[in-house]
C-alpha cells in the first residue's frame, strides 16, 4: 500500500522529496537496490543537503560493496551534519573494508563521541583492537558494550577471547562460564 501511495504522489508531483526518499527506503528494505538507488538519487537531486538521504544511499552502496561511492555518501552526510553518528559508523565500515584501519578507528571514536552508548560501534572497535593486538583497549570497549547488553553472547565471546589472548586465564574462565 505504501509503495502504491508513494508512486501515486510521484506521478502527480515528480519532485516530491519525501515520496522519493521514503519509496527509496522502502525499496531498499525489500532488497530492490536498483529501484532504491534511483529514488534516493532523485531525492538527493531535489535536496542535496539531507544527511539522511546521503547516509541511506551510502548504506546501499556499502551493501553492494561499492566502497568509493559509499565513502563519498557518508562523507557528504558528515559534512552536512557532523553529529550524525550513523554516518560516522558506516564510514568506519567502508574504511575497514578498504583496509584503512586507523581511519576506521577514528570514525568509530567519532561515532562514540556523539553517542557513547552506540553498541555496534563499541563492538566493532573492540574487535578491531583485538585483531591489532591492543588487548587492553579491546577489553575496555568490550566491557563497555557488556554494560549495555550483559547477556549478549557475541560480547561475552569477544571479551573471553580478548582475555585469553592477553593471558588472563582466570578471568577468561569466568567470562566463558
């Protein structure tokens, strides 16, 4: 019903920003990437100053592994609204996929500066720090994530592995239990 309504609005008002944005978002949720990109690109043409449109388009590019356009979208969103933690987080994903790990960490820290309780960023940075061998930092971020979701098995597993790699055997056993 929503799709038909948005299409009807666009038929009568071809430059209706919200109809294109929402229809693009709807198509993205349905996995119809080409249609989603068409409507989100149209929405950006109508209003190039919307950070959320840039972010949603960037997410589509990221999901399609088109990292350069994804990075451009997230950077555009951040330029428009530097407090959009979602854009910083998604930029970090792009940077991690393109092996720019230190930049990825910076973007994750920016996201956490804006929202210190953003669980996915805490988990991502803990994982990266563990892979880099910075076990103290990895442990700190994992424990912060654990305070938000104490029963999260992925967090417990990450913390347990971090403790094991850093030689903290008794704490490792406690976490695994």
